[in-house]
C-alpha cells in the first residue's frame, strides 16, 4: 500500500493529481472547442476525448491518486493503493510518454494551450507519477505474474479502438489505423506495443526488488 499518510507522499500525490486534472481539462476544452467549430456537439468531442489511451491512462492515474487521498482507509482506496495497481499505472504512463516522444511528437508542433496539455499528459504527469512510485509506494510486493494481468487494460483498449474505428472510421493513432496500413501492420504494431508493456513491467519489477533488498540490508545493518 502507498504510504498515503506520509506528509511528503500526500503533497506529491496532490500535486501530481492536480496537474493530471489540469491537463485533462485543457485537452477536453480544446476538443470541445474544435468540435463546436466543426459543427459537432460537445458529447461527440467527449467521446473522442475518451478514445485516446493517453487520456484514459492519465484519467486512471488522477482518479487513483485522488481517491486514495480522499478515502485512504476505504476498501476502494486501499484497493487502489496496492503496489500492484500503482505499478501497473506507472507502467502505462511510461509507455504513454515513450510512445508519444518516439512515435508521435515529430508529427506535429502544438502551441499555446495544446502545448501545455500535451506536456502535462505525456511528460510531466508520467514523470511525477514515476517519482511517486519510486519513493512512496511500498516495495517487495510484486511477482513475475503481475505483468500478465497488467496487459488486460491495454488489450481491452485495443479491442475498443478497433471496434469503434470500424464503426466511424476514427483511429486515434496512425500506427493502429487499419484503414491506412491494414490489419497485418496493425497486428504487428499491437504485438510490439504489448511487448513494450511487458518489458517496462518487468523493468519496474526489477527496480522494485532491488529497492526492497536495499531497504532490507539497511534494516539489518
């Protein structure tokens, strides 16, 4: 369980959650404004907003921290504070940040509000959440089977995106756009993404075990 009663953890969690909500709010406002200009409804913009893995993952992270802070001893708060849950979110955010910076950043040059929304959701919040995980989440509670369960979320998102794209033709990411690159390329890209999730997951588990052993040695000495 995260050390949510530690003053430093509480402050760090609050800042990270606040920045996450700000980034999400900015991005939603941008999409709603663009939708109105295109003659679409705010509801359509919201559905599109919730079609991005980046948005859903940052929403998951912000909700995770907010609920733990607001209801730290509730059954749901304790569930969300489990190291396995918070490590999974850390993994998702790392993949979000790496995917954007290596695959998508070169495709456009956002400015103004869009720039700040992008920076918050792709870089700042993922970094802050990783730092939070590194210093404030209890170590030594993970095992080699956890990463397999952590794949459920990105796999469900992938299915949702493909199903929705087949209905309205909207694919949030070019490397998963069936209409442009075909199912074979999408399947290959999806497999690479799942592999990336596994690599990051086991990387975090290695860090977890190293930090746990270090703490144990310090206690013994």
